[in-house]
C-alpha cells in the first residue's frame, strides 16, 4: 500500500514538473506536445512581423509565447497579467520615462527601459500612449515616434521580452 502511494505521488510530481518546464524566455524551445501541428493563430512580434503563438499559464501568470514555427524557439513573450511584477512594476502602474529611455517602433509597440531581468514595460502602441498629468490619465500621440522633451509618467499596459 505504501509503495502504491509513493508511486502515485512520484508520478504526480513528475507530471507537475513537466507542465512547468516551459520558461517564458526568448530562446527557450517549446516542447512539441504544446505546439499545434498547424497553428493559424498569429501575433505581431515586431512591426509587420507575425508569428504563431500559444497562450500558457506558468506559475500562475498568463503569457503569450510567440515562436519560430520551424524550430519552436520562443522569440517573443508578452504578459498583461496583473499578478506579474518586475522591479516593483506591474500592469497599471506608472513609470517615468523620457525619449532616451524608450523604444518606439512605428505601427507597433512603445517600450520603456528594461528591468534588471530583461522585461520591458509596454507603455504604448502605434504612437499612442497613456500618461499621468495633473492626477488624470491622458492619451498622447507621438507624431514622430519621439516623446515630448520633458519626462512623462507613462502607464504600463503589459511587459514584453524579445521581438522578431
């Protein structure tokens, strides 16, 4: 009886370990069993670049994992999960940024500076971003994909790693 309980516990532990073996990091190879044979779901991973993706919950956080369809290597990771935190920042919090600290790609994302672990806050999309002014959220539009000269408090809508 004890050995049956031990074997069951061992199998459960191994199964749980396999489910969490995916690391939400660019460069990680996705196991073949989690990638559909024909994935018609595409995600924009850079301006004018679409890649197949899967959605996965890892350690209680929901992620979008875009990958190279030939190699299954993750190229782009995105989360807008409110439970995710890095360097004390979360979705919905604000980060002070200036033009030197941001990356704005036409037709795609506006990213803030990377955290120590490489996550970049997503602070806008397609030249539009929300900033805090006078205690209120205000939408600004970047006409030349450059921030105003003075620093702004940008609202974080998600976090990203990787790209193309």
